[in-house]
């Protein structure tokens, strides 16, 4: 039986400390968008042709990218944002925090993060983190908390029993 440290580490829904500055310079966001665009080149999207890339800036300074990976069983498709998040945790562990997100779409289509990705990002992203994505009228940047104001949270009346 594995007795090492638990991975039940602090998420946004658990207390944690995060001392790094919250402001993300415009140039950093522009670079993040470029990296998202690069990731979108790897998209596996033979069914929709919708080629998306996401880049996450972590509070440790690293940038992790992801792209959408479709499947013939459509419901198994994973979005670029979640692919990037899974990769970030795989590389750096569950204590990561996301400081900024950029989403790029090679079809020049609007690509705000879908509802599922918003909920999954909510677990690890700073509420103030800028999220940059293409809309019909051009690029848009919003703080995550404005993009997803009522994240599901699990509030138990009493703590879970070990
Ligand atoms: Zn999504």
C-alpha cells in the first residue's frame, strides 16, 4: 500500500497561500497567445476541424500548453484547456496555480473556454487571472472570476471522514 504524501493538496477550494504578484504584463499575454497558437498546430480534430490551443502561465513562471484531442467516440474529446491543465499537473504536481490563460483558434472562430473547462480550471486558477480568448469581434481578456462567477464547490456540513 502506498503511504507517501497524499495528493489531496490545497486547491482553490482549500486554503492555500500564494504570494506572487497578480498582474500579468501585456507582453506576457501576447507571448502566451503565441504559444497557444503553436500548440493548436498539433490539434487532433479530424471530426470538427476546430483547431484549438491553450497556454497556461503558472505562478512558478512555467508555461504549459495543450491542444484539443478528438475521438471517434465524440464525448471522449478533450479540450485544449483541460489538456494543458492535465499536462501542468503531470509536470509540476497538484500545487500549481494558474496566473493567466490564453486560447487560440486556428479557424479564426470564437473560442471562449467551454463550461467544463471553466469548472476544471476553477480548481487551480487565481480568480483574478486574465483569460485571453478569441471572440467574433476580436480578442477578449477577462478575469477568470468574471468568466466563471459561480464555480461548483463542495461544502460539506462536516469534514470528510478519513
Ligand atoms: Zn473545454
